[in-house]
């Protein structure tokens, strides 16, 4: 009986450590913001608030954030510094989307 309890304890400890390791690579807030900003860009193109070149630049910025997110996850741990960097990039991207949507340029139909 003791052996079974000890083995169960080891299995439980392993599963706990493994799941804790996976939890450190999750970035749901960044993913949520990426989806939101993609929708904002698409809405801007659809409404004519964004020109095609503006949308392309904003999409490139979002692609860089996605690349940086993959790099942060590559070693299996997203550190607080990496999360802060991704958050700063998302903040800058959000402001750029706002500025481009509210400037005087309008796509002509």
C-alpha cells in the first residue's frame, strides 16, 4: 500500500510540475489583444478609415509582435520582462492603429 501511495505521490508531483511549466508559456492577454487589434485593422480597412498601405504597415507591426511572442515562448518560459515587452509593443501598436484610423487620410472607393 505504501508503494502505491509513494508512486501516486510521484505521479502527482510530476503532473503538477509539468502543468506549472506549461502555464508559464501561456500568454492569453497578448493573444486576446492581437485578435482585438486585427479586428480593429480589418474594420478600419472596411470602413475606409485605413488606406491599404497604412493597413499593411499595421499588419507588419502585428506580425513582429507575433514573432516576438514565439521567441519569448521558445525556451519554455515567458519571463515577466518578456511579458512586459510584449505588452509595451501591443500598447504602441494600439496607439498606431488609433492614429492611423483618425488621421486625415481616407481610402477612396
